[in-house]
């Protein structure tokens, strides 16, 4: 499963307003609610699951990348939201650097293999230099989506 298959422009925030990892989780979950991927009634419960996972260990993996994620029985299939922050977000990352790219994803409860494969696929594409340059130059959600699609194709 790659990022190009599970994202749409409606799930992308080209410039995050958040300044902390907790705010970015709220903002991206809000994007999933407004795009119809999470029912509004489940917003608080989903947020709590992601924040609980994040409290156990920051998902700021370094290199300006954060990948908050969790498993929940409140969704039927993998959902994701993507956000970019040119300024950077304090994320308690492994390298103590601000995060500029955040991919939040949720996997249905009990789908451990899918969870691992999704996480690995996202981390792999987010480390490509050409991909990062393309994201930096993209002007809006549609342009970001195009960069993601180009770099998510099997090579």
C-alpha cells in the first residue's frame, strides 16, 4: 500500500497551522473528518487513540518527518492525512529537529501486517531527496498530491 493510493487532495494540508505535535494531530484528524473519512461523532475517540500512541513514543522519526499512527476499530480501512509545515513543528523528534512533513494514518484494529507495511512504505517514500524537493516546490494540495503519486509508483 502506498501513499498515492490512500490520499486525495482533500486529505492534504499544504500549510499546517499547528505548532506542536498535539495540534498537528488535531488538525489532520479534522481534515479526515471534513473529507468524510472519519465520522464527526468518532473524532474525539480517534484523536485519543492517536495521542495515546504518541505519548508512548514520539513518531517524529527525524529528518523533518512525523508519522503519527494508530490502530482503531472505528474505521473499516486504512485512512491517512498529510500536512506540510514550512516553518516546522516541535514534535519531540528523535533528532530534536522540527518536523516539516506529517503523515497521519489509521489502520483497522487487528491488521498488524497492514499497519507495518503502511508505515514502512510511508517512511521509505518520505526519505527520497527528489520527492522532498518536489513537495517543497508544490504550491497547493493538488500539486502535492501529484508529487506523491509520481513518487509512489512502483519502480
